[in-house]
C-alpha cells in the first residue's frame, strides 16, 4: 500500500529519543502527538535518566512546544528544551539516525496494520543496540516503563 491508500486504521506517531553520548536510539508509538502523549513520553524519558541533566532537542513538535502546561511539565521534570527553527530540521544532526531507521524499516514496506510495523522498528532497534553493545542502556527500556498517571491541571 503506497502513500495514496486510504488509512482506515489511522496513523501513528513515533516519539523518538536519541542519546548522543551513548549512541542509543529509542522511542514510543502513540496514536496522536498531543500534550498528553508527549508528556507521558517525557516522563518515561526522565525515568531512564533519574539524576542526569537532560537537554532535549525538539523537532516536529509544533503542537505542544509553546504550550504553558508542557513547559511547566518540562521544568518539573528538569528537562531543558532546545528548539529547532521552523523549516530547520536539517540543522538537527540527529535527523540522520532517524533517516537510517526509516530507510531500514519502512522503505518498500506495505504493512496492513500498525503492529507489524511497530514490531519491525523495535526489532531493528534491538539489533542496532546489540550490535553497538549498548543493549543494557536505560533508554532502550523507554517503552517498557510502567504507564504513569498524568496530571490534570
């Protein structure tokens, strides 16, 4: 099924994280990219690095990056945000790692459902981490952290 097919199952978003120091790529799939989903992903990220200072480069998060609740959540989680300019994804050096992920897992694929696509991407990430020797890094478990209750204020 190419890009012109009808998406009866909807789309999914991969909220990806890359640790530049450890060369670890990970992330979580969500149906949407709203404040709730991004907030949960950032809480999971913080759980992977409990005592470290975190700088997160935001790329393609236009819907939430200037929302007061999101900014307050990042302050509470001690996450420092670094914004890429509009139409400036090419400035984000991490983009190449996500490009390799896409080419290795999605190019030429015609998935009938989201589950098979997710499995293929997570399989690629596991093999990548095993090959690089960082399979035990905390970020590799970002999708396995127990769900966290979200604030409603």
